[in-house]
C-alpha cells in the first residue's frame, strides 16, 4: 500500500505521452556540441514531434505506458532490478554523456529500461558510430560501442576539430589529448583528406617535413612544409607529383632549401620561388657616392 501513491503518480506521468519526447529533446539541446548534427536536427525537431503525435493517436489515454510502468514496479518488487551495467568498446566518447544516454542506475526496474531508446540516444553522440544494447532479466545491461577513430585535425576559419577517416567531426574541445595527427586545412578538406594522407604516409620523408595539407578552392592541394615552404600540387595528379617531389629531394635536398614555394602544377616544368633578397642599404649607397667624390 505504501507504494500505491508512487505508482499512481508514475502512471499519471506516463499517461501524458506527448511529454515523453520532451526529456529527450532537452537532452539533445543541452548536449548539442557533442552530438551528431543530423541527429539533433532530425530527432530534435521533426521526428520527436511525429513520434509524440503517433503515440497520442495510438494510445490517447496513455494506458500502455501506465500498465508497463506498473509491470516494471511489480517486477522490481520481485527482484527484477538492474544489478550491473557492462560497457565495452569505450575509448573517447565522453563517459558522462554515455551515462546520460543510458539513463539507468543500479537498482532501477530492469523492465523499465528501454534498450532501443538507449541505443538511439547513444548513436546521437558524435564519437559513436554504432551501439548495441542488451537487457537481460538476470539484472545485467550489456552495452557495446563501436566508436569512430581520430584520424586527423581539420582547421577551418581558425577553428580546429578532430575528424575520423570519413571526415566526420568527432571532437572540438580538448583536442590536445589526441597527440600528433595530420593537419588538413580548408573548406572540403575533411571529405577528401584520407586519400591524400594515405599517399603522404607512404613517403615518410615528405610526411615528416609537412606541417599541413591545405585544400585550395576545394579542387587541389598545397603542402605547407615545416620550414614555411609551400608546395603547389596539380589537381587530380597528386600521386605522380609527390613521387617527383620525393625524387627531387633525394637528388638535391629540395625540401630543406630556403624557398618560398615549389610549384609542381606543370608536369614538364619546375618553378621555384626564392625568398626576396635583402633591400639595399641607403647608407651604404651614400658612403659609396661620398668616397667617389
């Protein structure tokens, strides 16, 4: 009898099914920076509203939700509660965000936990590509995450993000913890970086001397070397140009020379831009004239 008011209260909340998506919508808003943009847009706006309308139409009095809540309470009274949550595959996804997405604690009614809803929330987190959530009546909830792997830094408009191999942004804060990753710069660079980084990875002498891969007008690449030299690569012919550059360096130590730019855009011509020479000293010119006089 002592539990009856709580049950009635829970049933009353469950009967207002249009409000159920609101908690998820609030969660989406609070964690917008750490979630996938598509998930926030689709689920936070259109899909949740449509789901709420469908629930109201199918169960206007909220009887199903109320009955299920009471069944969960009854099961908890019989010992069907969460005993442990096993998390596998976690590497970089913010653990606090993972816990919020699961929304379950030890001692909660095991029947009150919805593994499908938890999986949907987990897969909204930018780091998580896929999630597998299992509920066992023995009291165990098993969660297996498949996370995206940090592949490169991407700089655009002065802001640096961590991207995976497909160019998906997975982190925008505390990026120093990911160590030394290749840096790609410019609009559209994140989408086509993988093939270029793979080419560079096969040429360690070039890769070690390269500070950034710079996408130019979303058409071609420049290399910005650590010594400040820009290497201009031809559109769509990066592989032969890089082979040519490596051969030139082997023969002439080209990459270690103090150059402003190395232009490889023409297959039959190499253009080197030298740094400007020192400006003439006007005092020296004046002394020379004085001496002649």
